[in-house]
C-alpha cells in the first residue's frame, strides 16, 4: 500500500467553494481566481521569511510551508491556496542528489542518461515526504473555507530536469534519449510516474482538496510524440488519483496543440497558457474523447506580462478571458504561467477584486 504509514486526514467538505464548484464544471457564486506561483518573490513578506533559508530546506519545514502558502491568501483573497513546494521535492526525498540553486532552478549532480542510471533511480517512500503531509494538515486546519491545491511535476517535465541536469531551453538530451532509446525512456518515465503518484497520494491522504499536475515543458513536443512518449505515463498518474474524487488539473506551457491529448490523459481541468484563446481551448478540450464527470473545464490564459501593462490593459484582458471562459462548463481564472518575480503585488490584489465583480454567466 502506497499510503502505508501515513495518517489519513478526512478531507474537508467545501461544497460552495467557488474554485471547487467551477473545477467540477458547476456554476459558482463568483468566478474563482488563483495564481500559479502566487507564493513567492513578488511578495515582501515571502522574501522576509525566506531570508537565509535555502529553497529545499523551506520545502521540508512544515511551519514555513504553512506560512508561505497562507501569505497570498491573506493578501489577495484568492479562491485557492497552492501548497508551497517544488516539483523536485519528491526526487530529493527519494534520495536523488540535486539542489535548487537560487537564480537558476533545479541542478542535478549526475544527469540520468543511461539504462544503468535509470535502473539506479530510487523509489519514494511516503515517509520521506512526511513534512509535506504535515504542512498539508497544518494548512487545512488554518485555511477555513479556502481549498488547498496539492501539486507535482509530471513525468516528462521531471525527466527533463534529470536528463538535462538542470533547466533547459531545447531539451536536447531529453529528446535524444527519447528518440534513440525508447525502452530506457519508458523505463525512466515509469519510475517517475511512480514517484509522482506516491507524492500526490501522500498529499491527498493528508487532505488536499485538488491536485495540479505540472507538465510545464510538454509544449516542447509534437502531439504525436506527446501521445507516444508521454501521455501513457501522465495518464497512469492521473488515473491513479481518480479514487480520491478531487479535481485533477493538468497544465503545461505552449501546449495549444496538446490540449485535447492532455484532457485525454485524465484531466478534469485543463490549464491553458496565453497563446491559445480560451474559447478555442474549450473547443479542443470538448472534442477530446474520454469519460469525465463534467464537460470542459479550463483554467488560466492571462499572459503574466500583462500585469506590467497598467490597469486598463489588465481589465481588458481579464474581461475577455472571463467572457471566453463562459463557453466552458467551468472556468477558473488564472495566469497562463507563473507570477513573474517583479510583479507589483497590488496589481494582483486589484485583479482578484476585478474578477470577483465580473458576472459568472
Ligand atoms: O505559489 C506557488 O505557486 C507554489 C510555488 C512553486 C511551484 C508551483 C514553486 C516554488 N515551484 C513550483 C513548481 C515548479 N518548479 C514548476 C512547475 C510550475 C511552473 O512551470 O512554473 C517548475 C518547472 C519548477 C522548477 C523550478 N524550481 C524552477 C524553474 C527553472 C526552469 O527550468 O526555468 C525554479 C526557478 C525553481 C525554484 C523555485 N521553486 C519555487 C520557488 C519560489 C523557486 C525559487 C526559489 C529560490 O531560488 O530560492
């Protein structure tokens, strides 16, 4: 049993939370809004509590995770909290030698590029992420009626960091392994799917109300390659979460051509960057085959750079996105990728107020 040894918390009953209503394809009392990377460098209170604490140390400190996760909820009044963590946390917990280097991102000591390296990858013991589960329990006790989103990196995006050894523009080592040695590639993604599933199930057992699977760099692939090399592994993760009955969000950047396939992988909610109009994204998601509890539900679409363009531009973009989102069964307002570090937090607070005043239907 993958949850063995972990105390299971009863999930909160939040039938009217706008984020959960929309994520399930219903009509909420207001358009729910949260922001990817809402906890982070744009907030002075975040910089204050992170002072002198390395990123990974912060991720394994339940009290610090609780505080940082709550900061954007307090400040902006967003409709969901997202657990403060990182996609590489389960890899570190499993024993992979990597660090998060400030200003760079994850850096892996020994890139994984051979069959032997893949075979040597450790598995994740849920007990190794007990501090994350503890943070989830602290948060569900502190959040009142605000839902908590857990998250993990999808197998492809995790593979990119492991194979490249760090952030990459072109993912050339990753694709080289994928095209030259499909057997090793699938073995790698299979192991990463296990780690991701264990990490997400630990968060669910501790009480998160929804999960987001970040396949941030999947947009580097053609639809054909995504289907052949990635989709089956992400589908195994998402189907392995179905029994929890919580909304499963699936997001990537530059994934306009993949939106249908990402829905097919088992996404209740499909995240959309700013390159595809939201109503077009809804059509692509709606056309995807599969058994789902609700019709198309989408999240995202506001270019994070628009937040630098002044209130008039922000208003125009937000109104367009909410109007286009009405063609979906459910729409969760968000950015098309994470909050940029230089963003003025007051712009985010005003955007939450604006979205909450717009008519749902
Ligand atoms: O508030 C929130 O949204 C929670 C914070 C969060 C999330 C959701 C962090 C904190 N990381 C993540 C997920 C994550 N990490 C993703 C998926 C989301 C996305 O696409 O943005 C990815 C790709 C990473 C990898 C990563 N970790 C990067 C990107 C590097 C690259 O390839 O360009 C970076 C810079 C990190 C470190 C990191 N994670 C989070 C923070 C606040 C930081 C910076 C920490 C520091 O330098 O001290």
